[in-house]
C-alpha cells in the first residue's frame, strides 16, 4: 500500500488566483460599465447568463492555472488563459442566443475579463516560482 497522496498546492494556488480574477473582473467590468455608461450585456437576458459565463470561464481558468504554475515560462499559459476565458464567455452566449454571441464577441467587457485572466495566470506562476511550496520530510 502506498501512503497518503501528496498535496497539490498548485491547484489551491490556482483556486485563490481564480477567485482573485473573479473579484477583479466583477470590479473592473462594473467600473467600466459606469465610465462608459453602458450595460455589459445589452440584450434582454436574465442575470443568470453573466454568472454562468463567468463560472464556466472560472473553472477553465482554475484548471489551466493549476497546470500553468508548473511550467517553466508563463507565456503560453497566459495566451491560453486569455483565449480560453474569451471563448468560454462567447460560447456560453451562443447557448443563449446567436445575437448575444455577436454582442459578446465584440464586447470590451469580455476583452477586459480575458486580459485579467492572463494577468492572474502570470501572477499565479510568479507566486509559485518565487516561493515554491515546502515539502514534508
């Protein structure tokens, strides 16, 4: 029999940075909506769409960041995070309505969320490489 499975601190760090991404995305999108005097979703959809889209994007970002912190360089993971979050939000819009897909594909709010995803992936990678987790002896 083998002993207990080793802890995976990479995915816990990824969970924390994904929570940071969600909070900063909500804040940035809210401030951007206030500055631009625009709604993030102009079409008549319920509030559940935004939460569903960010939940799908968050799960993708969490998994990607969990593997990205183990990489030697963060650049590919940053691009994958931005593209993945963008596609997750846009494809979730496609499930609701094709017009919503077109609106979200050209939305500055989605681009902001994708940019923040790339930066939080880089932050997680930096935190994992600057101070690697201690191992138990």
